[in-house]
């Protein structure tokens, strides 16, 4: 909940009771109008001002309108949670292919036969399951290999295709 009185107090204006009530109504009307506009930010705050606000210090105009001169970077304040960016069809296809690969590998491992030999354990996978894994890997290998300076295999192509969804590069281990 937005504390309108704290916002009015941060402006450090000398207001009588009637002016304060008018300012409160104006703030409420502005917030109500902003709530109807889902995507637009209500105000912007600078990280320096945010630190002061969190630490309980108030100063002149800790929350400012978009048209005021303001240092970058700025953080947008919204009255409602913002929708997550939609995934592209290409990203959805990569995720579906990764799920398919996980499914066929799981099936192959469940159906595999373990044997112990001179070189240790060996898992035998029947040809139908092996072909399923190869098909799933071929689908991932068909993804674009457009990462500059790299030649990518199926896993690297899938990671590159999903780079906009990954916060940081995953560890190769």
C-alpha cells in the first residue's frame, strides 16, 4: 500500500488542513488513474533516493515524475505487478524438445540392462530407445548455430536459444 501522507510529507510543503486534504484527494485520484493503466509506471525512483527512503530518511521529492530531470538508472514504480515477458514460439519449441529428450533418456535408462564386464559396468540400451534419443538430439542440433565465435552442439544450441530466459550463463558442470 502506498503511504500518501509520507509522499506529501516528503515534499516539505507548508499546507493547511484544507490544502493537505486536497493534495491527498489529488494523490488518490492520480493513483486510481494510474491503476487503470496497467503497463505505465506511476513514478520513478533513483537508487540513491530509494536507499534514503528505506532507511527512514525523507528528503525533497524522493519520488519524482517522469518529466523531471533525473539521474540514471531509474527504477519504475507500478501500482500492480507487471506481466512476465511472453516467450517466443522458438523458445517454447526448444523447451518442448528438451522435455522430449529428458523423456526418451529416462525411458532408455529405465529399460537399459546393466552388465558388469572387464571394463566395469556397461548399460545396454535397446535400439528403439537409442533411436528416440538420437531423434531428440537431432531436433536440438537443428537449432541455429549463430552464437558469434562458437560452434555449438545440441546442448549449446538449446542454451543459446534460451539465453533471454536465463539470468546468467549456466555452469558447464
